[in-house]
C-alpha cells in the first residue's frame, strides 16, 4: 500500500503531543500498527481479517499530525479511519470521536461495503483495530481462558486435563486458543492454512509446536490426552478438510470450536485454493470466492455437528461461521450453540467484561506494578489472582506492555482510580490508557454473538451500544467509537468502545470514576431490561437506578 512503512509508538515520559490526553491516542494508533502487534501492518490491517487502524497512509499521517497539535478543548472527528474535522469542544469532551464502517441497514451487506471501500469511502474497523485499543493476542487471551474454564467447569469437573480440544484459526485472536486450553490443563490441536501464523504463535509462546503431519499431530495429542498433559500442537491445513478427516478417523475429541476469520467470506480460505492464490483470487472474483468459502464452511460446520452428535462440547466462538455455513447449505449449523449464551452471559449480567490497560511508558515494570495493584485491590478473588499470575508468567508483550483482566461493575473504577494515583505519585513511569474490547456487557448488539438468545428476544435491538457510546462521551472518556460489523461481519453487529487516560491529574480521576462506573453500568442495565435476575440483583445491591423498577 502506498506510503507503507514500519510504525512504532514513542516510549517514555516525554510528550510529542500537547498533553497526555492527545499523546495517548497518538501512541495507541501507532501501537496498533507496530509490526509486533499488527497482523499485516503494511496494509494497515491490525487483526480480524481486514480490521484496519486507518483508511490509508495519508489518513494515518493526517491523524498523527492532528493529534500532535490538538488542544485540550478540541476534538478530532474520524470517519472510517480518516480524519474529517477538528471542532472546538471542552476539556471533559473526548479528544477523538470515531465512527467506523457504519452503513444504513438496508445497504449493510458485504458487496455494498466492498464497493464503497474500493471507492475509498470507508474501512472495516473490526472492534479494537479502528478504535486503537488492540493489545495483541493477549487482549483476547483472558476471555478465551475464561471461556475454556467455563467449558471445563460445565463438562469436565473444572479442568481440561485429559481432554482434547480441536479448533481452527491461529491468527490475531484465534492464536490465544492453544495457550488458553493449556492454561486450563488440556491438550489442543489448532489448524491454520498459513504456516506463518502458526510459527508466530510458537515464537510468542502461545503455541507449543507445529506438527509435520496430521498423523504426527494426532499421535502426540492422543498421548497427551491419555497422560493428562497440557500440550498444544499446530497443524498446517484447511479446517474444512482436517475436521471431517478427524471425524472419519474416529479420533476422540472432547471440545470443538473455531476462530478462522469466517465472519468475512473473503478471509476464509476455501478448500482447494492455494494460500498464495488467496488474496488475488478474492480480489478478482469476490462473489465466486464467497460461494466457495461458504461451501467449505458448510463442510467444516457439518463436521462440528458430527462431533456434537458424538457427545463433544462444541460451540461457535463468535466468528459467524454458523450463518455462513447455512448460506453454504449446512442446515444444522445452529445446532451448535454460541459461546455467549452457553458460557459468558452470567458475567455480562454483573457488568463483567474485558477491562484492559497499556503502559504508555513502554516499561514492562509499569505493568508488573499494576498487576500487583490489582492483586492488592481484589484480595478475595482467587480466579482473578490465578489469571494475573499466569499472565505475568506466560504472556509475551506485543508492542506497548499491556494487561487485560475481566472486571465488573464496581471494580473497574476502583482499578482506574488506583492506577491514576500510581501515575500521580510516580510509582508508574508514565500514564496508562484504560479501555476495553467492544465485546462487553453493554456495548454490543450482535445476534450471532454477544446478544444471541437474549431472554426477552431483544437480540437485534441496537439502541444499547449507541447509548453506551453516548454515556462514555458524556462521562469523560478520552476517545469513543461506534462501529458496525465487528466480530461477525457487515450487517450483523453494532458496537461501541471507549478509552480513558490515567494521567495522574485530579481531572483524570474524576473522569475515570464516572466512565469506569457508567460504562459497565450500561451492561447491567441492558441485562436488567432483558429480564435477567442476576443483573437485577447486581443493580439492587449496588443502588444502580432503574426507573421502570422504582415504585
Ligand atoms: P485473523 O484474520 O487474524 O486470523 C484468522 C486465521 O484463520 C488466519 O490465520 C487464517 O490463516 C486462518 N484461516 C482462514 N481460513 C482458514 C481455513 N479454511 N482453515 C484454517 N485456517 C483458516 O482473525 P482473528 O483476529 O484471529 O479472528 C478470528 C475470528 O474470531 C474472526 O471472525 C473474529 O471476528 C472472531 N473473534 C472472536 C472473538 C471472541 O471473543 N470469540 C474475539 C475476536 C474475534
């Protein structure tokens, strides 16, 4: 792509912008495109198929130049990865407002999106690519760890030891799967068509090894399953061929899921297409490619249904593969449950979700200090403590050092305020940014994922993420975004993100208290409204006001 070059965020405590409130989005935009972080930085692609941080390199340069000079009473507007205006606002207002990939509903299809993208009018922002708070594969690791822990608790007595998990996709997010399985004690086979993706996860410590052949992989993993060893093996292959073959061979598989980038049919390699032909073929004949990808996804999901029939725990991992498989002719795709209703919704009812932060200093010691602060703040949460210790030991940082941990309503603000104090008194070398994935309790409408099978049938109601973004902007977040199509693809989701900056000032503390309370509060409210008792209990216990429940 024209203008392509390696990008790396500045480190240390010296400002290149006018304040930390603008330095932070500047560094995080650059960090998303760091070659250690992004999957295809030369094309501005961060993760998730074609999730971009900027529309083109000219837009990237203009955003960097604008953020470098932006004042603390100004706001930059970003329309699908391109800066389109700077407005006079006020210090409590966000410094950046972003809207990515949004289309009027009747036009919200992949072909129309691609037509507009080819005209240079839009870009796909995924969730945290276009909103500058992607922190590498770690970002999803804890959520994946939590999900496999829930699978272990529901089906295998609390551990995956002695089980084999089979999955596809070892990319930016999917690459967390093998480590999440081994952290839960299990054995894992991950299939990816691209050997470079598998090697990258081995280098980062997420994957144990890459097998020479399917036979070798099966032999190693069957032995690991028998001996209850936590082992992960990658296999170069097409999941649409490998899963049916495993089923045919009668390999004993206990858990099956998938994180190929099936949400975008052009980002799923059909069987019979060589890796080298992929992008050229997809660009030349998108419709033919889409049909072939969907046929392959149908075979892939038929095999998943076969494992389900055989008694395995099988779930869709939020990549829309069931809907694509139905389009490819697999009638039983939705026999496979989605992971949110199966494992995650009780956490959402308590406003729990993927809280994350990054050290703008670039110093890993800052993350170690915040890890200690989290352990100190929540001494009775053993599950959280196990995760923080495991992450400290196993997670290799990509780009600016960062951490994620799922925290709920009432806990996120406590962590944010503590981090701000640590910046103020010099325990941290520079400010930290605090954000989250868009995959959160109150910030998404996505009927095939976060809002699948809501108790009141409100799966497709998209007012909630819009309210969530307005709440974040009204409460003092530093940047706020509204996206369409993340996770599950164009036409299938609307979602919002927010990021705050703990710069050690009193003003930042006031903002953090409000944003980090109100943001997860919308998650609790969304689930109270849908009729979940657990959410009503949380609201009642914390004094969260729900007008329709006031007498
Ligand atoms: P990615 O584009 O970085 O990686 C996808 C991987 O799939 C690539 O390595 C690619 O080579 C591989 N692949 C494509 N077709 C294949 C095939 N037929 N067989 C085997 N491998 C194949 O994407 P990502 O960021 O890892 O995200 C993966 C999917 O998971 C996306 O659909 C994304 O929206 C979804 N997702 C889910 C969650 C969640 O919490 N469940 C979170 C984020 C993303």
